[in-house]
C-alpha cells in the first residue's frame, strides 16, 4: 500500500493494475512506451522562456513573471512539485508584487508532457490560488489532457520511488 502514496484516491481497480505493473517490473516500460523521450528545456533561461510562452498563449492579461527556475530544494517528500509565490516589496513609496514559479529539479529530466503539466498547474495559480473547479478548468483550458498527464506524472513518481530515473 505504501508504494502507491502518490495515487491515493484513485479507484481500487486502477490501483490493482498499477500494483500488477510494479510486481511484474513493467511500470518503467509502460511509461517509456507512452513517453519515450525527455524534453530539452534544461537551463533556467530555457525554462523561463518556455513558461512565459505558455503564459502569453493562454494568460496574456495575467501579471508578468519575474522568475521561473528549477529548484533543488523543492521536494516531492513535502508534497510539492512546483511552487508559485507572489512576493511583495516596498520600493520607494510603492508596493510592488512579483510572481515567481519554482519547478522541482526532477522535471529537468522528464517527458515534455510532464513539464508542461506542472508549468500549466503553477501558471493557473497566478489567477486562482485554490485547487477548486475553476482552477482545474483553467488547467484543462491550457492543457486539455491535464488530468491524464497528472495521473501519468504520479505513475512516474511511483516508479522513481522504486528505481532509477528513466530519462537522462
């Protein structure tokens, strides 16, 4: 049961299929068949440009992003894959706020779809802070396969708990 900590809340029949893949040592093969390659957005600059392009495609009127980085300190153990923060600073007599997105470093070596899912998730937090219906509708607007990609990312995290990374 503990090996499926990222998949809590899914139906028992789905969990049994996943356990079967794990027991047979085929979970990695299953993921690689569906997502054969890692993305090439490896640098901080490339991640910033990638994220800003997505934001400009779907959220043109949202406040600009001041920083987007891969962060080694974000840990799946703390139930975070990415973080969106809004930082307010006093500059002169004015209060300025900046939006920052931090993506867990493990996303440097994942399929492009997984990176897109987590970036879309964090971008949606710019407009909607809570995980509610409107939040997930915005995620689906930016990425129609959002829920499937979230599930598949959870499968990958489960695989990582069991073995080596699939992508380098």
